[in-house]
């Protein structure tokens, strides 16, 4: 491998890591997109940033994509509008991939520093969650049907959870047939080998987001 896992981090943890950050109003912050808890950086590391489940393609007045090692996103002159979830899908030259997610909480001065000792980051218990373990690998014969589910739940019944699907980091499309998304389920019929790939669902509510990636192999 191009990099080594730290003794305290297994591969699953390196492929999905979540940071919680506090940023003062008016400050700037750089977010790094790289595997968590690893020694060194993989070759050919690239990152795609997502905000609210949608890819950030171009710079904005407040957000600047920095293409260096590791890929970065700079948040400029932070206001309360920049609070939220920033997710990065990273890939390397050996086609490994994972997610680096940030929850950014904006602190309002002059009270922020005085209250910092007592304040808490957004509670992870309010994030969406999966009620059961989801298997990462799905193998299907050509001609069969693939049904990928993203059964995310919220802590409260009134939580409004939206689900976004990606294939290899982009909107899922097919050369033959349709990609049908109904609710939180992605369905494809009459599979062909070109349908193989990494399918990621991103479940988002007002408190943040979680994601899960299925590796579909059509044989």
C-alpha cells in the first residue's frame, strides 16, 4: 500500500471519518480531504466536496476548492450561513475511496469564547442513523435486478431526511436501462457489467448527514 493504517485505526474507520469543528464568525477555515488516522498520503489522491448532498463543482464567494495534496476546501469569512455538514469523497490511484465529513458549528462573538468551555458540538445522536448493518458488497448475475436500500432513520418522527444517490461520486446513469429512485431505494433492472461500481447513499437531516457505499459487481 501507499500508506499505512495507524495501530489505532482499522480500514473501515480510515474510509469514513467525521470531525466536529467550531469556527468563530469572521474567521476562515481549511478542511482537508484525506483518509483518517493513516500514516502518509496515497498516490493520486483526489477529492470531491459535497454540501447538502450535492457536489460543489465551482468556487463561490465563500468556498474555495484547493487542489493540492491533500485536497482542501477553504471557508472564507465565516458567517452563520456556513454552518452545516461538509463531506468529501476521496479516491486514490488504486481506486480505493472513502468519506471525510465535517460538522462545522459557527460561534458568535463576543460570547463564543466565554462560553466555549461549556458549549457542546452538535449531538451525534441527532444525526440520521441506520437501524441495521448494511452489507458493503453485492454480487449479481447479468440480467438480474439490483435494489439498493438506504433505510436511514431520525431520532424524532418529524425529522425530514433526504437521500441522495451517487455512482462513483457522480449522479448515477446507465447506458442501457433506467436508474429508478423511489424514496430511499435505488433500483436497476436487466443488469449489465457496466452497472458495476460504488453506489453511495447520503442521508441528510437538519443536524447533519451519514452515508453508506455499496460495491455492486455484475458478473
